[in-house]
C-alpha cells in the first residue's frame, strides 16, 4: 500500500521514463563510414539520466566500434568498443546525468544500417537507430508513487488497425525511416475509474506474421512508436523502433475482449533487446489518457518482406496496476 521505497529520485525531483533517439537515416549516414562527434541534444527544462544504450547493432557493423562521452566531454572508455552482438544493448552503470541543454556525443566506426525492402524492391525501409534510454528529471514535483491506495493487477489491450501499409515510396527515392513515414496511427485508453500504473508494454500481433519463407526475420521491427505521459507530452524524442520499448518475453494466452475468450495464435513481437519494465512506472490519474502513436515500417507489395496479411491489427498489451483508494 501507499508509497514505493524501491525507487526514489532525489528529494524535490520527479522522474519519468524517456528515450532520446539517433536515427541513422535521418542523420544522412552511409554504410562503411566513420562518423565522429555525432550528438543528441538534451532538450526542454529537464535533466536526463542515461541508464541504457540500445540499437547499436542496427547502425554499426558487427566489427564496427562505438564510443560515447559524458556531459563534460570525457570519453567513457579508453578506446572505442567493438559492438558485435554482446554490446548492442548496453547498461550504463553507474547512471550518468546530462544537464538540460547539454548533449550526448559519440563516435561511430564502420556503419552498417539495418533495413528491409519497402513498397518497391529498390527502396529500403531503414530500421537503424540508437536509443539513449533513461529518465528525464525535473525539480519541484512529487513522485506519483505517493498516496494511500492498494494495487490491483491489471492488463488491457489497445488495438491499432491496418498497420501493414506505409506511405507509397517511388523507386529510387532513396528509402525512408521512422521519422519520414507520416500517416501515424494513434490508440488511446481513457482512464475512467481508478488511477492506472503502467509497468510494462508488449506489442502483440494476432496474426501469424509470416513471410513466404517462414516467420519474419528476427531483428526487424514492424513499426516505430511514440509514447505519451498523462499530460500528453511525448516520452521519446521521435518515433523509436518498437523493440526499443517493448518487452519481448512470451507471456502466454491473452484474453481479447470477452473475458475467457483467448486468441490462440497471439504472438509477441520478437526483440533483440532486454528492455523489461518501465522504471519508474508511468502513472495515469483518473480522467487522463494513455496514448501511443505508431508508424508502419512494412512493405505492401510483392517484395522479399511481404507481411501476410498486408493489413492486420496491432495490439498493445499494458501490464500494471489499478490504484484502489484505501
């Protein structure tokens, strides 16, 4: 009941999950290059606490290297680190605080952007990003974990329809990435009874999601998303690959709609990254909305990555607690 003691920011501060994204397509990178002093700007009236770096393998070749710098420009390793597979999801321990208006600077060696084919076999759909995950921290607030209540486990599904067809891209257009798709779909859940505490998100598809050769290749993202807090402020600096924010651990049958009615072929979007729970949880008071926007990163023509069916529904599974006043 009441107040959490397992996670507390400094007294007088409030934390909420946030992710800054570096998009290789938007940055104009080409494969096989070395790019020094790339930056992500810390924006708004918030400090940013960096705790994890994800997606390096979607931007850098297995033999490529990466090195980032702290808020004072200091290198965090004595030499660039080879990415391979072991370093694609890096924990930052201890956490590093980047003050508002500062920037995260880093170097990329031997770039190799991840992509799938889009509407035309000559048009790549780039799924190549680095996510800098942690919390944004502001002064003069009270963490929403405080209060006199008891927690009741809660799960629900939101649905986005017809996500299989991104904007039509002409041959030779040079490809596109999550920030240039447009035509975003939005799903909302109005909190109409008790405050809701969201601890984990999982992106679920009720179709088999198979290609002509079998299941979708591991590592490809079906879509990119932006999450919002209870004030409808974005919790990412742009559309981020779904695998950066979804927990991909299988969770068993899911009831869709009618209690007890189970969709037997429900599967979880596979993930390469161990994202896990939202820390701290996102709290949505009564009469606010949970909202997520998504853009499709799938093709809609007879190309190697033709999703079957080309039109489908995306379910977003929210796991957390309702807060029942005591």
